C-alpha cells in the first residue's frame, strides 16, 4: 500500500501539514534467495494473474480494498472517485506491461484482493501498491497468498531483491495490518521515518 505516486508528493505534504498527521513512511526489502514461509489458508480463494477482462471488476474494489487504513489518502486525493482513477491508472499500466503483473484473489465471481509486482533491471523487482484485501476477507491468509504469488513470479524471472515501489505507511506507534504482513513474510525494514511534511 503506497501513499501516492511520486508526482503527488507535494499534495501529500500539504495534506499532512494541514492535518498534522503523524504518519510514518516505511520501506521494505526482501531477498528472494532466502526461503519464503509456507502459508496455510482455510479458504478456497483462487490466486491468479489478472487479465485485461478483470479491469472492470478491479475497478469496483480497488479503493475499498485499501480502506479503512488509507481513508486519509482517499481524502487527500479528493474522494473515492479520484482515488479510484489514480489506482486504475496503475492497474491499467500493470495489465499492459509484460514485465508487470497484478495478482488477484477471487471468491466465486468476486475479486477480493490484489497485489502488483514488477521486474526491473539488475535482478531487482518491486511490489507495486502493496497488498490490498477487502475488509470482510482479511485475516484468512489471502494477503499472504497474494504476496507469495508475486514473489514466486519475480523469483522465476531471476529477481533477487524486491522492495515496495514506494514506502507503505503506518501511524506513529501503530503498525497497520500490511506492515504486520510484510514483516511476517520476511520483509526487512530498510527505512522507517516520519512522512515528510
């Protein structure tokens, strides 16, 4: 889960200053040579790479999957529809580029979570926009399965080091569920500082 695109940093800074939020920017790194933990899930969700035909269904859940932890970002963006447009530009890019993938979790005909991954140069990759799961489907191992699917795809492409595309966020003295997830799957914190104001 990311704060925003790099081009939106001035908007983020203004919003943080106005609201005096104590938000932390936290960067993670994974070394895919290290063994990944096994994850057990009691659900029957299917994890797979998203296809262009999934775009409409992704558009229906993309903002809600980041809430409530990212409600401050939705307000900063100017509401759900603007946040959805921003996130869908990311989805469209990842659906078009063969060096990028979005992995989705489905329950029946409904997409309930997503995670993006991208391959860069020199055996490096990234998890774009982190892992997002609809609130009613959390704590079932779906986020872990999505992140592990992204790691497996990156590993098959000879990627060794993976970072978040930008930092995730947490609040002062409180980690979000995403931070717990990243730590539980071997993520090493490489930066943890107050968000710039």
